């Protein structure tokens, strides 16, 4: 192929590494605070499940105690949505969930990368193996 030879790997600018990315891991023993409940409501079952999943997620390791109030407002939105689903409520939930990295796109924007566990790596589909080219050994033997 004509042209200059490629640069050595250590001199190439593009290394496909994201600068400043934070590698986050799921908490060993998740701390699930009580949902702030200013009006004493009985929470929907799905709201409680969302709250527990959020606090058991790797993203929760990045949240501070001061975030509990904002997450509580998000829980109120979840609860209202499960009682009366509307597109307006869904849009507001989407906006609020972004702040806490609750979707893959949000985590990319926040520069958070979730560490893969050994179990997740085992479940990950493997790339199909390419067949190896066969070598005719008789050709090699006759050449020698």
C-alpha cells in the first residue's frame, strides 16, 4: 500500500480512552434511605422498587446525602406517573433521571463507566471465532 508507514502505537493520538472518566462499581452493601415523604402518602409498589433499584445501582456510589432530597422529588414523580401516566410526567421524569445517571446515555454524559463484574463478563456474548486458514503440510514438506 503506498504512503508513509503507520506511526507506532504509543505515538498515535487516538487511543479510544475517555479522558477523565470515572469507573464506578456497585456498592457491596447498598444503603437505601427512606423515601422523603412530605405528604405521608402510601407509595406505589413500583415507586418503591424504582427507589431500591436506584440505590442498589453503581450510580448511587456517586450520590451525596444532599442528593436525597432531589431523588425524593424524583420518587414523587415516579409515584404520580404510576398513579396517572401522562406524557408530561414521563418527560419530567426523563429530565430528572438524567441528573443521576440512570440511563446509559446519561452515564456517558456524566463520564461514568460502570465496572463489569466477572459474572457480567461471563454472560456477555462472545464474538464468533473466525476459522483458521488450513495449511497444506504436503506443500511445506515438498519444498524442504
